[in-house]
């Protein structure tokens, strides 16, 4: 009888702990990135899902490479879930020069810029602050 009571106590404690834990959710991050993309669409950007999404911990980076064509305007957005408290975005050209960055204190980030060359951009998503693992989702758009 004692073993059964102990088991029930441990199970109840685990359930109480689990209900307070918020898990990283890519779906929430993806919905947020689509929500912030609405204003870019209104300004003429053709937004496309990149399929780039995931979970990273506080202080970690995730690198993405995106192709650009000279003369076109580009918009790169990243949305975070409820665990992501501050997501930053850094974009570098092929020579590691800073193209654009967004370091606002927000759970989403975005940059716009006209490409001055045809090639690859290195995009870094930085989970500056998060509650455990935070989810992110990247969208890219172009116009011109």
C-alpha cells in the first residue's frame, strides 16, 4: 500500500510540474512570422515561406543562407513563439560585411535592403533571451 501511495504522489507532482511548463512551439512562431509579414505584403513584397524553423536556446544562433539577385529589394523576417522573449537578426554578405541587422528588444525581427550583388546572404537568428528553448520561423520576401 505504501508503494502505491508513493507512486501516486510522484505522478501527481510530475503532472503539476508539467502543466506549468511551456514548450517551444514552432507553429506559434510560424503564425507570428506570417502575422508580421502582412505589412511587408502591403508594401509590395512577395513573401514566401522558407521552411526554415526550429528551436534554439538562449544565447544560441542559427545560420541560414539565402540567395539574392542584384537590384531586387529583400525583406527577411523571423517570428518567435511565447518562449522567445528577444530574437535578433543579423544579415551578412559573402565577404562577412554586415548587410543589415535588427537588435530591437522584441520576440520578432526583420530587415529590408536592396541587394547590391547577386549571390548568397548569411542570415543569423539569435535567441538573445528565452524561457528555455524558443522557437523561430523565417520568412523571406522580394520585390522589384
